[in-house]
C-alpha cells in the first residue's frame, strides 16, 4: 500500500498566529487563569493541551470574572461580545484571523452605507455568528445552501455578498452563481481564504491518485469537514481522523494508495503521528 501526502495541508497562518497570541497571553497572565472565548481553533488536541495549562474555554462573557484576561478565538466575535468584555473591564487579546477581520470590515462598511448584505455560511458556526454580529441583529441575510437563495427577497439596490472563509469552493461557486442570476446589482466582497483554497485544491489532486483519503482534523473544524466532503464528491472514500485511534479500526486490505491531508487547525505533531502510523501498516 502506497501512502501519499497532500501538497498543502495542516496549520495555516491564521491558526499559527492565534496560538502565538494565546502563548503571549499566558505569559502576560503569569499565574492567573486565562479565559478563551470559544475554542481558540477547532481542534480537540489543541484544546485539551491548553486546558491542561489552566486555560478555561467559555461561550459567554458572563462566565468570565471582571478584570480577567480573555483571548478572542481565530473565528472572531460580534460587537456585543466586544462591548460585554469592555463592560467587564477584561484584558482582551484578539486572535481573530486577519482574513476574518477583512470580512468584518466588509460587512461593517456595507451596513454603514445602508447596503443589503448576504452572508454565505453556516448560521451556527462561530465565524458566522461573529461576522453577522458586527452589524444590527437580523440585518444580514444568511444563505447556507442553494435552496436559501429562493427564499431571499428581491432587491433593486446594491447587494453585498460576504462568505465564510472555510466553506467548500464548489458550494460557494454554485450559490454565488444563483445569487448573480437573482440580483443585477451585486458585489462579492471577502470570501473563502487562501488556506482553504490551497488545501481543497490539494485534496482534489490527491483524490486522482488515491482510493482512500484520511483527513487529520476534528469534527468541529469546518475546513477539515469540507476536505472530507470534497474527496467524497471526487468519488473517493474519505475519513476524518481526530487521533490515530480512529485509524485502528480501518481495514486497509483493499486499498492500493492512501492519501493523507489535514485541516488548517491540525497541528503538525498530529499529522506526523498519523503519517507514521499509516506508513507502518
Ligand atoms: S482557515 Fe483561513 S480564515 Fe481560518 S484561520 Fe486559517 S487563514 Fe484564517
């Protein structure tokens, strides 16, 4: 059985920066507890390692004592969260990825100019919650799939489209072309990030050479799940692997070539662990 590694895989600049900011915050906190609003990045191993170092993950600012230190995750936060942190006099370390921030600015500017905003994304994902929360409640129209486009009202004035950074390229292309057909006056600002594009293009290439692809990443990681989805769309069996324990039950006897890739939040040590294990089979 051959093992092939994707040309582009694993941790991206935004995740690396977020983890560096947590380290800086830990240093700055000395012996005090550090709070992180939402999972800093969506990876079980990373989260568990930080919990061992007294980092507390919260989903509400109410859970944080006044004056404590908090890191905002790479996925970004709403204006309400920023305001609540200020109200509680929290020391904030903002690890929002700069590409997510770019989307925040696009949404804020469109709102300031009173333009219609359509956000393509998963409504429960933290990045979506943070981005649409940059403007007034209910101002953004959220489109999760092609069916949602039919439900949108007709507008003659300008429509601004912003996209969650970690969606599948093919899904976004399909939704965007439907939106282009529906609205005459439409502008696409801010979309899938380079890291997501590069990892998705690499798995499409890998799918041509393999009959099974293992994607190192956690179920909460949008971009890792999209890699599995893309491999399956290419007709290849693909599995999300959170740890090597997930590989132990796979029967590899019928596979000629196994591909390995990893989502943008998967640390290199977890990728190396998976590669070593599969190469040893
Ligand atoms: S996947 Fe893209 S948007 Fe998310 S942290 Fe990485 S570079 Fe930033």
